[in-house]
C-alpha cells in the first residue's frame, strides 16, 4: 500500500497515521533503525497536524460578527 503524500493528507488522516506511529514506538517491537524512521515520520506528521490546525484557527478567527455577535461573513485569510 502506497502512503499518501503528507501535503495531501487531511488533519484526520495525518492524526490517524501519527497515532499508528506512536503506537508502534510505544510497543517497542520494532528494530532500532525502523524506530528512527518511524520517529522521523511521526515528526513530519505532527508538523502536518499543527499546520492544518493553524489553518483552521485562522479561518475561525476570520469570521466576522455583527453587533449582536452573529456571524455575518468571513474576512479573507492571507495565503489561503
């Protein structure tokens, strides 16, 4: 099975993959070299998850509210 490129992964996909990596590392049933590779993959997945969360936070922060606190639209977020 070919792994999906990180830049194409949704937050949920990256999080599931990260959980799998963490599970394998916690069990400790992989050789040292594979553990290093898994750790590197986990670091990349963590970075992807953080980027997707930041995107979501920026989108939420861009929602504009009227005087009564009701959403009226969004403000374009730079770079999206």
